C-alpha cells in the first residue's frame, strides 16, 4: 500500500472513491462535485494504481468562545473503499492528516462524523449537538416578540454582497463559525445543482435590513404539492439562517411563516439555543429534534486553550493523555485572569486527568466536564469539575458549516 499526497490529476479518482464510500452517485462531474476543495491538503492510499482511501482538509479560521479565532483544519472526505477496510488504512491516513495539519499551523481539527464510533480513537470528541426543526403552519410570531427591519429578496451580485456583509457581522457571535473563502461562497453557499433539488425550487435568498444595513439573511427553497383534493401544500426548506440580533432573526422567521400556501417549514443544523420555538405564539407547532453536531480534536492543547476566552477566572492542572500526539501528553496548568488563559507545563499534581477526545469535546463550551466525568473520559474531584465547567462555559451554542 502506497500513501502519498494527491494532486490535480487525482480529482476524478477521489470523486469515484467518495461516491462509492458514501453511496452517493448523483452523476455530477468530479470538478463540480468536489468544487472548492484544497487538493494540496489531501492524502491518498493506493493499492497499485487504484486509489482506495483518502483524507483531506479545509483551511479554516474558526471563531472560538469569546469572539476570537484560531486556525483549524476542517477534516473532510475521510474515506476508505469497502473492499479495503480493516487494514489500518484510515489510521495511517489520519496520522498523515494530523501531522500535515500541525505543520500548517492549525491548533485543532474539526469534522462532521459519518459514523459515531470511528473518530474517538483518533482523539476527536463530539463537541456539540444541533437542532432539526419542523414548524407546522398555520403558526404565527408572538405579538410581544421584538422585530426590527424590513425583509427583501436578493439575487445575483446583490445577494453575494449582502450575505457577505451579514456573515462578517455574525461570525464572531457564535463559536464554530469560520471565515468563508471566495471558493466557499461559490461552491457551498451559492451552488445549486438541479439534480439535487428533489422537486424543490432553486435556492432563494432574503435579507433583513436594520438601520439601513443588512442584519441577517435566510437561504431557502420551496415546493408546492397538489394532492387529489386540491388542498395545496407548500413546503419550505431552510438551508441557512443567520442574524446579528434576535430581533432581526425574528423578522426572518416571520417572513418565512407568513408566506402564502406554506403548510410546513423544515430546517436543519440550527444551534441548540435557537430562539425559533420561543418566538411562536404556540411553541408546540415547532417540533424540535436534537441530533449530533460537530466534533473537535485539539492538535496543540496549550495553543488552543490560550486561543479562546473563559467565562470565569481560575487555575486548574489538566493531565492530558494523547496516544496519537505525544507532544500533548503531560500535565498542563491553565491559569485564567480577566478571561484570558495562559497554559504551561507543570509538575504539580493534576486536578483532572483527561483523554484527548475530552479536550476536544469540551473546547467550545457546549459539552460539560461533568458529562465527560460521567462517561469516563475525565477523572477528578467534583470541585475540580465544577471549576472547569465554570471556566469553559460559553455564552452561545456552537455552529459549524458543513464541510
């Protein structure tokens, strides 16, 4: 088995492996299906001339608790052909990926897990959950809910400019949001392949303006079913909704709910602290389902812990066990003053002993140290757990782009 970096000539074989591994054959050409990926950050496993496994990364600058940011590798397309599984291929690819990510300056890696049981052994921890929401219509926004701004539909260059302006406003407000490159806007936000619409309209974009400036946007599509009894059923599928304030977000939800002929609205990948159910006069019309969110893996525990801000001051010694990255092993003292952390090696007795996946799981502030203690990922006293939870808490629930 040969392992090497991939190049431009490997794009079609990579698309083939992705289609087979993820059972996804929608007929899109490779340069469209994989548009915007960074081929120079991909590694492949070859059995002779045949590509049988791969892993790659997006270069992200991710918001961390407190509104700052840090360099992160967005782990993507970690695949092994069904014919070559259980041969250690993924482990070798992951080692190459982690080493390359550290060399690139990334302090952490993040991913969406296709299977929950795979990534803990590589030091990734499930860092947050997300919401899928189905809203039954008729429904209405509470009369007492503050709403600001006016909503307008945008397209083309107007949409591109308005959405980018909103993203620059909202990105620091929620951990996990990342900068978006030109390729990301082209291939992820504005890409709209006909074969993936499943009967829905093309994507539409609506922007809410407040004080003369874009303050939020929603990306959505719709379809109208005409059953035999001619009771029309309009369905709206929301792909993204972001706003710089709760009042601007309320304006966007009101716009969606009040559209003619709409009988239900479906939205996935909302943060768990979404306000939508509380905006509705009858909150039971919003059916919420908690589902798994993103995963984090700290590549440089000291650097990552110093990159974020903290909810309370304190000092805690954390003994890290990281079989994949021995540089992270050892006892680290995290001292927080005025919300900023300083992390150094220490010889003092640890307050908590933690597995590398726990360091990733707790990083964004959504998963608690108490949960890690209960699941056996952390050992220590209840007082130390309480201190860690008070320090690592975050004001807003995390959210990732899909990558």
